[in-house]
């Protein structure tokens, strides 16, 4: 006997001898049966799981019931319909006449998009390029896309290039999430002048009312030491030097990257690693004069 129950599927067999046996769920057949007598308690359950038996991208495309998740990094949020390849639902190629008609439909579909959709599409393409160059996570890019959309709504695009506004949004997202990326890194990845990028960042912070905290200097120590393949003890000693500098209050008003590079340079000297100031300057993006001045101040105050 087959019985239909509600969607909660909290069912038990009514026989007294089967009360101690659990109900068994057969997800392939969509049934729940009694573990004692084998009575089918629920039939034709709705399958809410995702198909996971595909082993290729083609099979996954055929079996998947849902598309990609909604994302702010897509100009349409990932909700628009796209005219696919020149094949029908069975995988057979379309005839020449039908293929021509669909090519025309695809062309007019591209031409009929709004101006904002085209602008967002170009902007997010540039943003994904910056993401790949800087090795940023999807969360940072989502935050950057949100800031860029707010800047467009505030009509900040007038008189500014799309590349500079996108780069400024990425920098603001990195600052909000404490990701150590300097202005020079963003300007180089986005191919923008540092002066223009700095101006657009100030405009975004002022107009959108963003509250961006200062970078944590310790994050730059980890970044520089990893890029130069320094020893772990050198990195730990640099952290200790930086903590002592903060206690002596000599880090206020100083460039965080220069402070981190100077702490690492002193730590390298203490641990016998031969790395020149020029290498630290190239890797950190600050001048060797800045590193030399910060080093002299730290060694004088801390008496190293």
C-alpha cells in the first residue's frame, strides 16, 4: 500500500512490531520504507538535490536545473537569457536557414541592450582583469562591484574614465577588507596614473561616505617576506620590532609599507640574511631612502 504524506516526511509505520525500526529513505526511487516490514510509507518524493552524476562539462550542462548564482560582477546579475549555440535541444545542428535566423536574433539581442548594460559589462571585464593580476578573492571583487554600482548611481562617472573608477573601487574594497594592496599595485594592474587614481579614490570616499580604516602594517610584513622568501624567524622578529615601535609611538604618521620594509630589513640583518635595501624598495614599492630613514629611526629609538 502506498500512502502520500505532506512535505515534512515525518512518518512511522503503524504496526506495533515496527515501532523500534527506523524509516529508510531511498533517494533514487523517491520512497521512504519501513525498516521492519518493508512497507512503502511515502511515494513520489520531490527531489530537491542537485544532480551529481555528471562527469563532464557537457553532461553537467544537460543535467543541471539551475544556472550560476546571482553576482554583482555580472552586468545583468546573471539573470538574463542568452541565445546559445547553433544546436537544438537534442544536440543536432540547426539547418542553414534556421542558423541564419538565430545569428540575426543574437545580433539584435546584443544591439538592443541598454547603455548601462554595455557600460557595466566593460567595467566588470576590466575588474576581473585586475582581480587576476592582483590575485584577489571573489569576495573582494563582489565588494568592489557593489562600490562601483553605487558610484554609477551617484553619477560619479561624468568626467572620469571607467578604468580609473573601477580601479578606485577595487582599492576601496581592499581597504575595507584589510587586503594589503597599495596604490601603486592597483595603478599598475589597472594601467592608470597614480595621480588620477588617488583623485578618484578621494572622490568616492567623500561622495559615498565610505569609512576606510588604515592598513594593518603586519599584513605588509607577511606580504613582503613571502615574496622575498625570507625565513620564518626573520618574519617573527620583524613582528616583534614592529610591536616595540608601536609601544614607543614612532609609527604614527609613517607610511605602513615603509615601516614594514624597515622592520624586515633590520630583522634580516639580525638573522644574517643578506637582502639589500634596493630589493626591499622594489618589492615594497617605496624608495630606498624611505627605508633607510625608517631604519635609522628604529635603530636609534629601540637601541638595536
